[in-house]
C-alpha cells in the first residue's frame, strides 16, 4: 500500500500548492499541548513549552518558561491511599493547609470544591511570602487541590508570584480539566504529603543520546501485555512516538518516507508519513491537500467524518501547532476508523494516522494514545 501511493503523493502535493504559503502569524501564537502520562495511572495536558522533571521524592514538577511564566510551578504528588494516615481527600487537604499556614505570611484566601475527574475535588487558595528564583522576597499565591484516584490521592498544586498568578492560572485549569484517572502499572512509592511552598526550579531532563532510526525505550511496565508502551525514536526524520511494544515496525525510505507500526493479529496500528516540501506551508493547507488528493487512496481514510477538527497536543515544538481529523473506511466488510494528526515544521509535513476496527474501544484507546504522543522533541 505504501509503495502504491508514494510517488503519487509527492506529485499531487506539489500540484496542490501545499508548499506555496508561509505560516500565518496567528498560527504562531497558538499554544500546543502535550499529554503527560504517569505510571501511576493518570494523564493530563500541559503546554509544550513547560518543562518537566521528577524530583527525588517522586514529585512531578512542571515549570513555566522563563520568558512568559517565570517562577510559575505546578506540582503533582502521588500518595498511596493504602499507607497514608489521611484516609480522605479532605483530610489530605487539611494536612497541607496546616503547612501552608506555617509559611511566612501564610494565610488561606478561599476554600471550595471543583468538578474534576467526575468528582468534587476539594481545594484551597493560599498566599505566603518566599524568595523567588532570583532571591527576592515576593508574595506568592498558591492553589492546592486533592483528587481521589483508584489507588492514590493526587495532590495538585499551582504557585506563582501574585502579579502573574492569574495570567498562568489557565495552565492549571487545563491540567485539571484534562485530568483522566487510571490504575497504576507500577507500584507507587510511599510519600508523605508536603505543601510545596517555595517555588521549585528543576533542571529539565537531558535529551536521549542519538539513536538508530528504530530505537525504542520502554515507558510503562506490563511485561508481555498490550499495555506495555515504548517510545520509538526515528532519528532519520526526527520524531518520537509511543506505541504498544507488541506492534511491529516497518520503515519505507521512499518518498514519502513512512514508518508503519501495526498489531500482529488485528487491523490496528499507526503509520507516520513524512513529506519534504519545497517551502513551508500552513498545517491546514497541508491537511486539506492530503484529504483532496491522497486520503481516499488509503482504505481507512476513505471518508472524512463530519466532526470538528481539534488541536493536536503532542508536537513538543514551541509555536508549532497541529490539527487532528477523523476518518473511516471498509475492509472485508468491516468498518475501520482512523484518527490523523497533521503537523508542519519548516519544510517538512507529517501525517500521523492511527486506525482500528469500529467498536474496538481498547484499539481506539491505543491508537489515540499513539497519535497524541507524537512529538518532534525528546519526551
């Protein structure tokens, strides 16, 4: 299938004028989000330009970029419900409340509950005075929330200097709104709840060393099962994607370059197409040209579903936003649906399309996770 459309695609993309228009300023101002997946079972979304680090005490720390969100920090603590002394989310929050009141100038501004992850999660907003990253004493505001997960409590906090707190609050709101809970795939190490009063300035993890085009790195632990996810790094075209380890992988170096990853027994998988263009294009023009000239040549992209397109969150490159669209087709009398992400970075276009049998909810989840994980910077 890939060989049949390869030369055809390049010719039609050029004919369609995909490479003729430069990216618009409005697109450059959009914020792209990436999905963070934790081995304790939860996922949530953060802006691609926020850095991530895991502290020695296993706190998950997300830090804003110095240019726009200096000293803004979101921290997620994972507390094992089986070993903690505080048995409820409210009790967890009360313990943190005591610590916040003990901080210099600490006081509670408001308390309440918010609908998060299909529950009313208790939260409080506090203020205190501590040194910022430059060593200057400043007043910070701090929101602390406690969320009940199947086997853990998630203690989610956001802190920032008082004058920029509202400006970056949207990041915490997006994190909370996109929070999805699941069951841990690895044991959760016990850790006492700690109110993170001082702003933390973690060092971002070092990117992986240069690897072969089909190198891979395991990111979850479930030996032998379809839930074992691995990062695959394609050094030839500079992208990363996380897929089930059971999926095979075939690289076709012809034009357009493609990497075909699929389940060994079912119609389920992801194909990443890479097209080198003469000049840059907007991502919408690239996607429209693909649909007009190529999509109907791929059986699981025959028909565009009448649903709105959405932003693709997993690019990982600042000011590069992608879009996602849904399709379906037929094979041997069965309906196959697909989710495609389109990304344009300088003079290179990427089409990441995951496909699965209609009604196979596990297959849909796996392919969506793979498509949304696609990025152009190290995970």
